[in-house]
């Protein structure tokens, strides 16, 4: 296991570039695995493509490369979106976050996000990295909601990241969460 969570966060840069929906989904998976929940009731816990466009329009996220459906977002956009969700969890307003983002360098932003998501980054295997053969009885734990976990053995076909996210979403919908 790495001492610093920064290299684990940087591994997610390999998934870039994203469109708005892809960026939102990737950030949502990280935010969800870390259990990031905003204290501000008006802020949504999970980012959406619409939120990404809103944050760009309001200067919280840098402008993407290209425009319209050709717009692409990179690793810095992922860091910015994660930082927004982390600061919302801490109760900050969008205006305060915007002011803070203007003053934060890329390295400081990356370290802050990595530190906040460290537990999830340490537990989460990067999907772009080939997995070693799992030890007998190795399981992945996925939080569905407070007090509810989904356990999937690593060697199961259901352990693929996209399937885990789909199963978690289906369980939440079934439970009305």
C-alpha cells in the first residue's frame, strides 16, 4: 500500500478525458466510495452532468476543452469537482468554495483531495490497473447506505467496477434510499 494517497488519486487520470456525464460519474464513484455527504441540505451528494455544466458556468470548474457535446474534461476538472463536493461536505457555500479555488494551486488541490479521499483510495483498486490474483476469500466491500454493505468476492464477474456501481444503485432504488 502506498504511503501517500496522491499516486492512488493520480491513477484516475488515466481515465481522462471525459465528457460531462463521464466526469460526473467518475467523481460520483469516488465520492460515494468515500462516503462524502454534504452538510448543506441544498447541495447534492452526487455530482451530475448538469452540476458540472453549472460549476463551469459559475467559475467553480475550469472551462473544458471544446464546446457543447465535444467538450472534454481532464484530471484537473476531476480534482476541482471532488474538491467542491468535499468542501460542501464541510458546510462551505459555493461562493466560499469559488474564492478558495481561485487561490489554490494544482498541487495543493491534489493533496487536499487525496487526503480527504485517502481511506477510499487505499481500499479501492484502480480499474485500469490489472489486478493480481485475489487470495482465497478476498472480498470487496461496498457501502450501499448507512448500515448496509454489499460484499462481492474479488474473483467474481460481479466484482467489475461498473457492475458494483450498478448493483449499489439497484439496491438503493429497491430500498428507496
